[in-house]
């Protein structure tokens, strides 16, 4: 039947919470760690672009060990990046997205993987969320930035991360962007790596200091 969606099974055998009308789901899986092979749902459309398995696998291969880190997943979509980090031993993950379908998807995925004690989902615009996190005194060892390629002011978001003191010494920031574009240079951040995978590129920044723990 046209428009019918196949539910994704969860670790406990439950079905994921349906997404709001107007969207449909893509099949995404956790690549490694304690949830390896687990399917999650991702809203697909003009406003959400799930990071491919290939790019996520490459990203985490470059990062290496993420155990014990507090993770911020901005423009979270399905939450695949933050959930992958939790699967690999990160201590906590905070997911931020302003799209209703994305918030529904990541909330369902957090419930399905039963990681609610380590995860927070915020329905908010990215810069506003950074300011709120700053007021709360939060700090992170790993930040994922996966904004819409055409619309985000990435340099302003990086500046806000720094202004709100949201990075622990040695923190990583991973920016996903269009490979045809150049990632911004920020004077106080070390731009360590840049890798292209077709239309997608990853740029890795490091906040100077001791290793993130």
C-alpha cells in the first residue's frame, strides 16, 4: 500500500513510536558497541539528512576511544551520532534539534535503546540551546555539528560553543558539511583533520588542553 511504513523493531522487541505525519523513515543502524546492528528510525526529507553508515564508521575510526565522554549532538536528526557514541561507551549524550519529526525520532530511539538515564533530548534552535546549556554550566568532551548544508552559520555556532564555555580541555568538535565547501577556521580551535566522502566532508577540530575525560 502506498505510504505504508514498516515499523523498526527495538532491542526489547517493542515498536518505535510513530513519527508525525508528513515524514517517512529511513533505516539506520548502530555500527559498533553494545547496540551493534540495532536499527533506529530517522526522519528523511528536505530538513533532515541522516549521516550514512559509511561516514559514521569513518568518523568513529578517526576519533578512536570515546568512553566516558559527555557528548553534544547538535542538529541531531535521528540521534545516530550521539547514540553511536553511547553504544561505544560515552557517558552521556545531549540531543538538540528544532524539527518536530527529528525530536520524535530521537526520543523514540532513546526509549528503544533504553538509554534514557544517559540521554537528554531538547527541542530547540541550536544557538538558543547552546546558550541554555551555558547557563546550566554544562561542558562536553565531544560535539557533533551536522547542520543543513545550505542554511547554517557554522562559524557563529562554533563561536557560541566557545563563548558559552561548553568544551572541556581536549574536546573534539566534528563538523559535517558539503565537500564542495570549506569549513571555517576558528583561531582558538585546532583544525586537525578533514576528510571527504562523496558529497559529504568531515572536519575535526580540537580544543587545546588536556585529553577529554
